[in-house]
């Protein structure tokens, strides 16, 4: 089973997000010859998950129904 993908990791620059191993940036284990894969928040901003259907297994925050704008 794949790990849950974090929406807002504290230090995304320390991890490679290219596979389920989530290796540290200085010890990549996948061996695909590429550099570190960026977390989407590093490329698209903190609201990256709200702008598309990513198909990831994440813990999505539950919105309070009383917070609706009128």
C-alpha cells in the first residue's frame, strides 16, 4: 500500500517526492539518474491541491459547513 501523500510538508526541500520511498535529498535510492523531484507545493504554491484532481491518497481537511460565504 502506498504512503499517504502530505499536502503541506514542513520542509519539502529535504525530500524527493518522485516515488513512495520519500528519500532524503542527499540519499536518493530509486537510481533513475534524475535529481530530486519537487513537491507540488514547491512548484505551484500552498494551495496546489485545490486546483485539480490529482488522484492522490491524501488526508483532506474537512471543511466546516458554517464557513460558507454568502
